[in-house]
């Protein structure tokens, strides 16, 4: 039975573990040795906060004090002292998806800080660096026939996490500025340094199921004339045909006025 | 009347860029910033059906009809904003990010942004050392009428004007910076609240990055109007 065309957010059932405490490879984690979530994940695995950061996951499991209270932040080891591996983490989850013929499935990360390797059912994909970029992976051909899929993501911190000088200061030693990542994480006059530099799958993870043709990044612009009496809505978009045959499409655009209560006028 | 459909053929294993013929609206409900009027939003839904398959994909977005302009005022050197032709007094708030562990839920954004609207702000300035804010942030800025000044990831302190002086030429990988900037623009550009892209905080980005950003973000000629000698407004196209 074909799964419905549409998008599904993967934000539950994630596990996490420090990379230095996991001897298995991504291929093994997503084929022969997946971590069990029930009844409780075996150490060193723990329930993870995705979207979120490594510190968010550690806090969720009470493995660090909450850095926002008192001087707790001092009790959390900084990446400069512990090393990047200490905050390099595995994130693991499973999901159901069994598309029918002519359906295509992509795995979409809206933000990862800072770089990652993705493993799905034993297949590896290396994601390029950069905190502020989306990643889309076509996973149609690597989904499990029985619909049970296993996903592991090894997330690495920024390349230049820097070291916080004893006197602190705006942006610490400024090393973080060598990467394309948020800079406040080394601390500022109004902010303590963030110990993991916000490493993690920090934004939405989405499974998108479409037919042979999918819509990419529509751009909407309105123009006005005659003192805003006349207006035009312009839309440019990309259409991608992943199939091996010509696709005869009907593109529809519908603009409905804002929702008044539950009334929607077209 | 605002439901149109078009027949398109897409070759196999390829992607095409398609511009939908513009839709005409007579006196649409305009989107206004907080304190100037209603934040009218329209639900724009786009779908593509493929012959022999049915609906193949769909996309939707709450869109606001508005025109936001800003220019530098020669006499004060300050930036003047106009919305739908009306000058606006900016009551702006500084915005770094909502949570240092990036627990950025919709509920959190809604609460934070409504709080700023209740404080009578009409703009939030997203500082360059923080984040390119997320679609959920912009959605609630659309809903509550807070325009957004969004800086890219350059700060004076870290990029050339801090103590110690460092990263005079910005990040190591300029291509990566521009790739992230372009992808961020595509992610956020349809939001009514997005008022201004800014190269960085207290610092101009490195020349090549700044030039590329200015080029990528310049207004399409169709939207660039000018005043004639008789003080009439004319569009270039």
C-alpha cells in the first residue's frame, strides 16, 4: 500500500551516545547492531533531544547541571579542554517508510552544526560542513523493503571551537570565526561560553515522500501599482523529475484569504 | 478566482525552473507591521500532479502582500524604512537567539515574539553573532507584525575589529559562507516580516563576500522604482 505523499518530521525516538564510547561503525549500527530503545537504551546510549544540541541531550539525561543556573556552566567541561571528540556524538533513530513504485523519498536536515556522516541501513553519506545550510539526501533506493529503516548520524563540532581566555572577552579567542557558524558560542560580555559550541542536529529532520516530480524552493514576490490597488503575485519555482520518463504535469496554485475563525475564502 | 493551473512537461532525470504567470489581485489585504494595521496573510498552496500518478508533491506558505523599502537618509545617515509606501518609526529590539542550547520550539518562539509585539516593538534585529533565524521564528514575526533585520555571520569583534585583532579576512572558506548565505536566503525569502539582509554586525564582510551578497540580493529591476523630475514614481521595467 503506497504511503501518502507528504512530509514527516522525525523528532521522536532519537538516541545519542558519545562517539568515543561506541566501538561500532555506522554500518554496524544501522544493520547488525542497532542500539535497542526498549525498555531503555543500553549505556552509553541515552534518549536524545533532536532537534537540539549535545548539551541539550546531556541536560535531558541529567548528565550535566543546567548551565543557566548559578555558576553551573563552570562545572561543564569546555570543548577546548576536553577536545572535539568529547562532543562528537552519534544520534540514532528508526522510522517506518515503504514507498510504492514511482514514489521518491528524501531525508532532509534543515540545520546540522557543524559536519556529519549519515548512515542509513548500512549506506554512508558524508554531509559537507556549515551550520547554516540544508541537506537533502535521496534515500529511495536504500530504504529497507520491509519498511523498517535505521538511521545513524555522527555529528562533529565546528572545526575551530577555540579556547576561552581566562579573561573571557567578546568571542573568546575568535577562532570560531574561521568557520561558518554562530559566533556567540565562545562567550560575549552578556553570555557565558557554550561548552559544546552548539554542536548537534539543531534544526528539523524531515522525511519527504513525493511522486516522480517534486517542487523545490518556490519564490513568492508581490508587486504593486496604482497606489496598491493593483497587485500581482509572482512565483518562480523548480520542478525536479526524478523518474526516467517524461512527466506531463499539471501545476496548480491556489491563494486563499487568511483564515477568519475557521472560514477560509478562496 | 485565485486558483490557476498550468500544463508543464518535465524531461526525465532533470529539473526545470518555471515562473507561474503572475496572479492579479485587486486591493489585496496588505500586511502591515505591528501598530500600523493588520498582518493579513494569505495561504498560498502549490501542488503538482503527474499524469498517470496523481498528486506528486505540494507546498504551502502563509504569504503577506507588502512592500518594504529602506534607504539611507543623506542628512542623518540613518536608514529610513517605508512599508506599503508609508514611512514607519522603527521601534526595534535586539535579538541574539531564544535559547543557548537551541531548544527552539514553536511554542517558545510564539511566546518570545508575541512578548516583543506586546511591548510595542515593530522590528527585531537578528545579530550577526547569533543565528540565521528559523522559519518558525519568521512565521510568528509574520503573524505578530515584527519586521526582521537579519545579519549574516560576521561580527566586528571576531572578524577584524576585536581584541585581539583576528580573522581580518573573515571565515576561512568564503565559498562555504556564500553557499550557506544563498541557502539561507532561499529558506527565508518568502516571509512578509523579512525586511533587510545585513552583511554583518559592526563590520563589513570581506570584499568578495560583500560583493557577492550585494549582487545576489539586489532587487530585480521590476521592483526598482525611481522618482521622475515631476516627482512621479516610475518602474524601471
